[in-house]
C-alpha cells in the first residue's frame, strides 16, 4: 500500500457564483465525479462514491481568524493542532516555533523511522535551493518537514531525469518563467500518469502545488478557471493509471482563497479533502486537517505503530 498526497495551496469551498469562484465556473468532469457529480462548493457537503470520499474539512482548528500556510501545512504533516500550540495562525512560511514542532515529528519522519520510503516529488530550481542553503529564503512548512526527515529537495537534474516534476505538472512553467528551454514537457493527462508512476516508488509521496494560492491572491477568475481545468485533466490521466487497490490518493489544502476572488485574502471556508482508493473508509469520519496523519499512519504502518486515531 502506498499514499500519494496532492496538496493544492489555497483552495476552499465557496459559494456558487461563477463571477468570483472559479470552481463554480470551470468545466471539470473528473473533479465532479470525485464528488458524486457535484461541483466543489460549500453547498456540496460530504459525498461518498464507489471510488472516492469528498470531505469538507476544517482548516481553522478551533482558533479564530483566517488559516495561514505555515501553521496549516504543519498541521497537515504533524497531525497536531499547530495554530493552537503556538497561539495563532501564521504564515506563509513557518516561524521558529512551528519549525521546531516539525523537527520534533512529522509524517515524513515517521515513514522513514518505519523503514519505509518517502519523498516530496517536486523539482525546485537551483536558485531557490541555493537561497535556502544560504539561509536567505526560509523553507515552507512542507519543505521543512522534508528537511527534518533527512530527505532531499529535488533539483533540475531530477527534473531532467524524470525523477521529479514541475509544480505546474506539465513543465511549461520551467520553460516560460525559468528559461529552461529543453526540460521535459507533458500534456496534462501524461503529467497525471507520470505523477502516479513516480508515487509508486515510495510508500508516501507528496506533490505540492502553490499556483492556486498565487492566482487567488493576484490573478483573475479566468486564470483560476484555466488552472482548475488543467488540474482536472491531470487527474483524468492519473485515474486512468491508478488502481484503487494499490493505496490512496489524497487531495487536500491548507486554507481557502481561490474560491473567493472578490476578496484576495485567505478565507475561513472549509477546504476540500478527497480520498481515492479501496481503503478510503479510514477517512470517513475525518473532520479537520489534523486527522490526516493518524489515518495515513494506520494505513501504512505495522499494527504496533504508535498511531492511534
């Protein structure tokens, strides 16, 4: 059994208004199918089908205010209520308290300690990795969890070897914005298939996508629609390759944003969690972001592992 966690930064469940919510405007038949043929909206509610669970998920974690990436991503990867522990929602990067909590324990570390394999399957450009190494740029909470587990962040060499993927899936962003003119380029469907193939190398594979949050803050509804429709095609390819018996695909987010583009700020909306695979019932009572880790541990680890629900 293995897990692929697809993280989409800044997507929440908003109102059915196509003028401000790309999820209300986009044509996404694959995503609809994962929610019992419903759009990903606040009115959709919990949905269960033969293949997937669609779960509106609490990202506020009992703390007033708008969730932020640093603490919410850490909550996803530690299974602990990080905003409550440090007394605030904080981000976008983790503060010192959050980093210490990630270093103490996170799911990447747990997988390695169990003698299993884990990876963040994104490729990062050399300039970013150099700035992180110099201390000029802080790691995100996701990247810091990987670092704390003693795992590498993949670079452009891994991208060329097709051992890692561009965060836009297709690789077009490396060509358009980073001036890498000969990096691998995939159609959306082929990128989805490649993502599944990469995930099969690991017990726990994590793919991180931040463009949804960036578009939510600074883009247009049309750009949001295009991004969601791209993801729909990626998931079409992924599900054509995926076998439900091999484990779980989990899609989740850290906070709302893209679903309310009249605001340009994070929201207090619930976020969508989608769980795909035969063992999806492990997540049927999931309510919030801190519930992901114990359920993933129950699937992957031996019965004696200290991973109570």
